[in-house]
C-alpha cells in the first residue's frame, strides 16, 4: 500500500483558469487522477482493524489526503464539485477514528481538511 501511495499517485496541478473548462483535456485528466486517488483512499482505509491504525492513518490521511487530495480540493472552485469531492472523502473515513474525540475537535491529520470544510 505504501508503495502505491508513494509511487503510483499523481494528480497534476494546473492553474484554475485551465481546469475551469470541464471539457478541456487537462481538466478531465486531473479529475480522473483525483478520483483514482480517492478510490485508493477507500482501499487503504478498508485495512483499518487489520493493519495497525497508525499505519492506515499515516498512509490514508497524512500521505494520500494531505499530500494529494487536499491540494486538488483546494484548487477546485467552491460549489457542487467541491462539495462532492469533500463528501466522498468524508464517507470513506472510519467512524471509529472519531469516537474518542471531544466535541469540536478532530484528528490532527484532518486539521487542514476540517478548516476547508468550515469555510
């Protein structure tokens, strides 16, 4: 899993003006790469409870979400597309990771993502 996250994930970052046209080849390529990385996130978190939780959180959140997915989400204009991306990421996060948190707090690896959601 670590090798896949570190070597197989590639999401190009183009200027917003380039990807605003959803029919452009760059925009389509970036979207395909983003959703491929989201699928990898879903596969990584499936190992929660089998592989050590800290390893799964490191791969899924620190490396995949914060290094690749969040950059794309922040580069996506606010609106339905951004909401869809955020909803999909949240849907894959295991609920048990949040059970022992106090109200209003989140996992340290999710601070930047949480701040984006609050906006």
